[in-house]
């Protein structure tokens, strides 16, 4: 199960992993917190931006199309507004995620790391809510209707290598966000901190097809299409993760499979 913040996080962030595991027969699920209604919307060139509900409907449709390409079995939304997730009531947000965890019983959960990739407040919030919800889902004392407690076996955070960030920067020049007047920039993970590298080279074309489903975002994604082959290999050939916890394995040996210890 991926638990992420916006439409396109699933394709850009971990599309290769979703595609690989779905094609290996793993049941994959996606929980998305918002519909991305404040995100970029086409190349308007001075035209009026559509109202947020119009953007939300378009981006939801794009996400569902991308999920079909990736082989995701079910998509669910937490129904928060893009940009407001870090101001959501924590108990409510955690309970919503707990409901999905207890209903679907995933063995493995993937989400953003605590730094939110490049400091995006929604990414940070979904990381915190997801981590808390995994603890709560296993606690019989935590109230959530409809299903018994469920213990997730493994939690992973999305990690980014220097090579991957270099590829993104080559396309976008800089990846940064300004929060409360302070600019936040991406900080790549040191190589030694990455616990898991999943080979997705055979699925990069599927990931790219899923990315292309996000048509309202193509004004920025076309820059990725123009990158040289070595950057595409860095972006899509592998997916890196940090194993935040595991009930089934450990140690410093680098994994090549999110299901190591569960096979």
C-alpha cells in the first residue's frame, strides 16, 4: 500500500515499484490524501485558472488512469484539500488511514520520508500521519469501525539518491518550496542510509506511461522527456527506500525486495 499526498506522487515517486509488484502478482493499493487542486494546471499562458473543484476532478481522473496503467488494484482518497494537509486534525486523519489499513491488511506500506522529499508540508504531514496510523492500526484500544486490528509487517520511506536528484535538477533546474518565508530544498540521502534498492529497469516505460496520464502536469513533465538516457536510467531504473521498521528482517545488508523476509 502506498499512502501519499497528491495525484502524481505514485507515478513520479514510485511508479516503477508499483508496476513491478503488480505484475508479479502482488495486490497493490493506493491511498492519496488530496486531489491536488492547488497544483499546477496545464500551461495556461495568462488564461484564468479553473476553480479548484474543476482541477480536483481532472486530477482525480488522471490519478485513476495512472493507477490502471501501474496495475494498482484500488485507489482511495482521504478527502483533504491540497496544501491544507498539515493543518488537518491529527486524530481524524490517523483514523481515516487506520480504517484503510484494517480493511485491506497490507503487509508493506510505503510513504514519504519525514523530510517530505524537499520539505513539502503535505508530504511531511502524510509521512507523520501514516507512521502514527500504522502504530494505531495494531492497537486493539484504538477505535476504528469495521475491522479488527492489523499489524503492518514493514514500513518504508521513499529515499532519493544523489544521482536521482541530479536527474531531476537537470530537468527542473531547482526543486524547492518556500514555507513561512523560508526556502526548503531537496537533500539527497547518503548512500549508506538507503536500505533497499528495487530493480525497476524492466518497468520504466510503464512508469513513464503512468506519468504521462497526468496530462494537466505535462507542461513540467515534458522537461523530463528531453533528458538524456543516463538520466532516465537514474530516474526509473531503480527505486530506493529506507526501511523504517520491519517485523520480519533487519541488519545492514541492503535489500533488493520490499517483501524480503515475507516471501
